[in-house]
C-alpha cells in the first residue's frame, strides 16, 4: 500500500506542476532578415529573458502572406526585419497591433517616421540602400564592361548574367520595382523592367540570394541591398558593390507586433529589447551592414555610407499601401514575368 501511495503522490505532484510549465513564457518570432542574424536575435532574446523562442525565417513577402493567411487564428507573435513596405501593408490591413515603446526616444527620426505612417503598428529597426553587386572575376572572364548605372543592366551583352528576386516573395525585389517606377516614371519604369527581364537568368525567392550566387561564381550581377553585397565582399568573395548613378531607393527594415498573437507580453518585451543599442550592435557579429535605428548602436566602417549615395525620396506610405503594392505586383506579373527571355 505504501508503494501505491507514493506512486499516487508522484502523479499528483506531476499534475500539480503542469500548469506552471504550461504558463512558461514563449514567443513565436517571424524573422525576415538573413538566417544568421535571425538566429542571433532569437537565441539572444532567450538568453536575455529566459523566454522560449520559436523562430521561422522567411522573406518579407512570404511572411506578409503567412501573417495574412493566419489572421483568423494568429500563430506568430512578432515579425522582425525585412523591408518596410509589407510591414506597412500589414498595418493598413489591420494584421498588426499598435505599440509605443519606451525606447522610441533613442531612435533616428526615419525609424519614428515609419511608425507614424503606420499609426504605430510598425517601427524602423535598420535602413539600407538598394543597388547591385557583381563578380569581378566572372565579369573579366566574359569580357564585360563594369556596370555603374541601372540602365547599364539593360545592355544586350549582359543577357543571362543578371539575377534578382521575385517581387511577390521578396521585399528587396519589390523595393527594386517601386524604386524603378519612382526613378523613371511608371511607363518608362515598366519598359525598363521588361528590358531587364531579357537579361535575367533567374528570379529567386529570397532577396539576398542573387548576390550569394554571384559570390559563389554561379551568377555575375545580383540586384540586392548594398549591405548584402558588402557582406559577400567582406567574406572574401570577388564582389564589387555599385550605387547606381541615376540614384536609388532604400529600405527601412521594420518590426511589427502581430495582432491577437498568443504571447502579447513576450512580444512587447522582444520589441523593446530589439530597439536597444547593444542588441542592434550585435548585427556586426554576423556581418550585417545595415544602418541601425538606435542612434547609439555601432555601425561597421564597411557599411555603405548613406550620405554619399544618391537616394530618391522614396514614398514609403504610397508604395507600402495595400492597393499600390497589389496593383504594381499584378502589373509586373501580367506585363513582365510572362514575357519570353
């Protein structure tokens, strides 16, 4: 009987302990930066808080689609990183929740402007200029002149040598599409995209994939954010980074709390933590060369100097709006992607 009594006691003790285990803090993080940086953010937050993090890495367009698909039963708590346009669209479609962090006073104005344009449903965490990079060895091997401008990429000799992501899945590629339209006007901009299409060897899913392929020698020119090209160059690959001569757009990488997520308090803790200078400075551990939104965060001397790049006055509110994103993407699908190469 004693043995049975101890067994029953053990079961009761285990059942009593279960609620406290179930109440352990958790966070489901959707991350749209590079995988290594996403891991630094997820594991760093676990170490700092003891909160268990489940992290999924997808490009910004894919994450937006997932957040929208799950809106009736949200599975994510917070979305960190990736271009700001899909974050703004998520805010407009009421997929994300407003939050005013006590860290806001530490941030650059451009990060706060991003929040203001979304009724505080998102905020800027980093910024980076669009451009491209090329493999110097492949360029020389193919007797190609070095490109310096957007329109250089239309030259017939670059046929099969250019790669960019698909703007439906990639925030980088959508920023490219929106940049070209703002730079040249819509009619000329789409004429440019059609001409570029002839030279594209592959539309990738991820925005940084084209320059990674160039680093590996599988592709010559990759249209990406310049910091992703710098990362390949710093890693020892023969990559030259280009800020296009006509001017270029830029991103405000953003962060948003997912509306009606299961762990809202954990999401707020992550939000505040991710805006601190120490956390943003950890980007340097993984050679992420974006400009951080916290004024006191460290920036690598290898990072592109935004003040020396000819930047357009990118209209984040318009090109991050649901109607404009849908319209531009449909036009690209209908008028560009269907053309022969």
